[in-house]
C-alpha cells in the first residue's frame, strides 16, 4: 500500500473511532473533536476550547454519502426537524453530511430511490416456488437433474442460475449422514423402548455400561472426503484419493460409562457367539470391576446375532449384580426372557461364576 493511501486509511480509522461514541457516527461533535485532539495529538492536548468552538462546521463532519446515495429514514426525519426549526438547506446539508441538492429534493417531494442496478432477474417468484417443490421431492438430485425438471416445468435457465436459486433458498450440498434402515415394527419397538426409559435420571443412566464393536479402516479412512483443487489439477497426485479392493481394517470392542472407559479388545476374524463370550469374560468383567467395583451396574449391548445367541444368555458369570439393558435392534429375541432365566440359575452356576472371578484376580 502506498504511503499516501495508508495515511488516508489511518485518518479515516481515527475519525470513526471517535465519531461513533455519541450520536451520528458520520459527524464529530465538539466534545468528540476535543477528545480526538487530546488523544491523537499530544502536543495539542492543551488546545483552548475557544479555538475548538471557532472551528468551522465543515471540520466537524465528513461527507461519507455520495450524491447518488439514498437518504435513510433517519436522515429524512432529521431534515424535516431541522427545516421546522428554520434551518436553511445549506445548513441542513452541512449538519447531516449530504449534498444540498439531496436536501432540496427531499423537501420538494422529488426524492426517489435509485433504480435497482444489474441485470433483470430471469426467474419469477412462481418459478422459484416450483424449483423448491422439485428440490423437496428428492433431496439427492444433482444440479443437472434439477435444471432438467425445472426446464420441463417451463423455466429455461442455466445450471449456474439453478445453483444460485437453490443456495438462496438455504440449501447446501453436504455429505449425508448414514442411518440404519428400520421397518415399521423396528421403529415401534424403538419408540416403546425410548418411552420406557424417558424418565430415567442421570444417576440411573450412570449405572449403564455401554458396549459395542466398531470396524476401523487402517488404510484410507472410513468416510468419503473432499479435496480443494484448482482447474486442471484433477489428475495431480496430491489431489487423488487412493483406494484398494480390500482395505486393511481392524475390529475393536469397547465399553464406556459415566465412570470412565474400559480396555479395548482387538478382534481377529468375525464375531460369533463363542468369541463374544470370551470378550465378555476377559474384557467386560474387568471393565465393570474397574469402573463400578462391587456396585450394581446395567450392561448394554445391541441385538446382534452373537449378542442375542442363547449360549450368550446362559454365560455362567451373570448374577444379581449385573443386569442387561434391552436395546431393540435388528434381532427378534427379547432379552428380558433370558434375564429372568439368569436370575434363577442354579447354585452350581453361581459357584462357577465365583471361581472365574477368583481366577481372574490371581
């Protein structure tokens, strides 16, 4: 930036710093000017007030508005008020910071707003409403499809115009969230479960030990990504996303609660009933003992086939200290039936549980 240009910007910045403190931010009253001189010109901090009062009014304002700018409603009201006080058009224009001709046009009723600049809008409100209906009908359509359907409805526009209109409506192109597809029966069961638990307190939820398995892609990430690139950089190596047919991944089981998180279990191969029982015995129980100690807790897992297997429900380390939180999912097994059965296990199974815990502590 040139020296003179920088000086002009600095002067404007200093002016508006003090003019915005009181009243109109486009003018400096005498107290604001005195504060400016005392702060920004230390050599003049003892300047006589008589000298400030003798300054011409033109020094106490800056004509920010150009001749072609429209008068605001506030300035119009000020013009009317000053005119009733007997001020001349010249005095009014100097006081509010606009041209004398603008004051004259307003007082004579000839003040009209400027015509809208730019090219005339090529679509009507009715056409825009039609485009909104097309977008709402299917949110996954491309701009090309939107333009095609809009053209068929009688509105001939370019692809860029379609993009602008869609953005004006508030729509943005985003990566959609992924949710499991549930049928009506599954939705009803989820609603029932949520209704039963809606009055649970924070203390009640703090007793729940949540668990689940998750698969992580080790090579290139799990989600699709976008890249910032310029025109002609489509094939640039740094703009390419690598892919393989069978990416390296790892399956991990974990548990967490309000008290903290438990150790992770890295799973080799698929999760079946036998491997899941080993996870519960060697990882879930230590996690529960670490997080809850001897206190009661509620164990949560979904109804995956390995979780809802009958052999999993008959594992010998279930007693009154652990209950299972039923979560309706893709399975059809009601875990409450197994929980009731587990609470009535024989003395032999209880002894086996005690032996397993003692073996772990050793």
